[in-house]
């Protein structure tokens, strides 16, 4: 099998997990957060770290944009962060453990991609990836838990009530 299809498999697994874990009436809200904090920030990370030879994606086949951005990786991160936000605990004691758990899972998946020959840390020690993942999740959780009404990027979709919120008002 062509290794480039492993990217598609990772994305399909993340998408199926999203469909199974998040209620259908909340897809829009959590996919928006996933897009902003997962997909867009991942593209920013790739565009920043690949040109300075800190990371490298390999065996992308036809699934690449500009030859160095694997198209399915930001989509997978979008699903990952949508699940992250939906399952996020509100209690701070649990939140710290939750962020550490997602950090560890992301690092393990990165190592799995490395073992398949899809991804490689080129110019940075691997422990820096753990720090990047932790910072990424911690910042995203902090942003999500604070008053999102002050953020114009997310405000239009986040301020719309969900179907169940409309039903509760009646």
C-alpha cells in the first residue's frame, strides 16, 4: 500500500471518532473551534517549521499542498481539537490532567507517524514537540474557557444558540 494513504486513514479515524463522540446538533460549534485552533494553527505551524527545517512531512503522494503541507493533517487536527473542546472538563484539577493526556496522545501519534515514515523531527529535539503540544492545548483550553464573546473571529457562530438551547427557552 502507498504510504500516502495512511494520512487519509488517520483523518478517517479522527472523523469517525468525532461523529461518534459529539452530538450532531453541536457539530457546527465544535468544528468551528476545531478549525480555528486545530486546522488553522496546524497550517501556521507547518508553514513556520518546515521552511526552517525543524520538521518534515514525507510520503504525501498527491495529498499535499505546495509540496510540503499534507492536506489531511490539518483536517485531522480539526477533528482532534473539536473532540478536545467537546470533552473538556470544567474543573481545573481535571483540566490539567486532561491537557497532559491530549499532549501525550498527540506526541504518541507523532511518533507513530514517524515510525511509518510520514513525519520527522529534523532540526529540533523531540522533547520540544511535547512542549509545543502542551502549549498548544493549554492556550486553546484557556481561550475556549474564557469569555468567547469578546473574540470577533468566533463570536458570530458561537453566539448563535444551539437547537437544544432554543428548546429550553420555550
